[in-house]
């Protein structure tokens, strides 16, 4: 059975079937869905600035802003998944830092993120992280030094700053690796051209 809820003026579509939910919105209509603690979340975004923030709620909320208010409806926010697994896709015709995306998730969420270019900031999220960026900057605030079982951060051209681990490397093909027997999570971050900052 399928339930569809849509306001006459809102570009928002919600579909639920067998526990699977799909929600579509834009910068004028943020989207929200249930996402439980320790869920897996895959995120793909057009070039932009992205903030992923951990919260105490067992929900995911995706919102965005643009400098040109007339272009707010041109950005598509799409979420589909179940309470234990979700996928976010953000597409925009602008392809620049005019777009800022904010994604709020449960504090314990396992993240997989991919974006062509831009800036990603992750704060207050404890869990596995697998992050890829072609060009730009990745900043991840680590929960604590001992939380990770393995850490790998690499750039083809650029810099790896891992102040949380006492490392600062710059140049070509720079990689930082660390393993700990008592850690719980995995962190992998890669940028082709740019900077990685692990705090």
C-alpha cells in the first residue's frame, strides 16, 4: 500500500511502502524522515558547502540555502530508505558554493559521503566515516583519539592536517594511517586536490 502526502503549494513528496520512505523537497521545503541510531547513511551532493551535524533526535533533516532566493526551488533534496539505512541525494544546477547544505543526523550514524568539489564539515557524529571529494576541503571533528579502530586520510595534491593525531603533512600523494586495537570505528577520507583536517 502506498500513501502520498503533498501540499498544494509545496514541492514535497512523501511515499511509504513496506517501511521504505521517499521524500523530496527543495531549499524552500526541507525534508525530514526517521533514522535510528547506528543507521548507515549514504550521501551524494552537487558541488557545495555541506555541514553534517549530529543531534539527539532519531531523525534525519536535510535543508539548504542559496544566495539567490529565486533559485531555491531549483535545488532538489531527495531522501529514501528505512530507519536503519538511508540515502540522500542533493542535485543543483548551480554547481558552486552559492549552495549551502545542512544535514542533521543521529549522533551515532555511519556515513558514506561523495561530492565532486566543495567543502564538507562533519561535527558531532560518532560512527564509521568513508568520505571522498575530488577537490576542496574535508573537516572532521573526531569524537576522541581512541574512538577509531583505523584512520586513513590521503590527498593526491594538498595537505593532511590531523591535529587530533599529531600529524601535519603537505605535498604530493600524502597519506596518514593509524590503527588502534581498542577503537570501535573506521575513518577513511580522500581528496584528490585540496585539504583534509581531522580535529
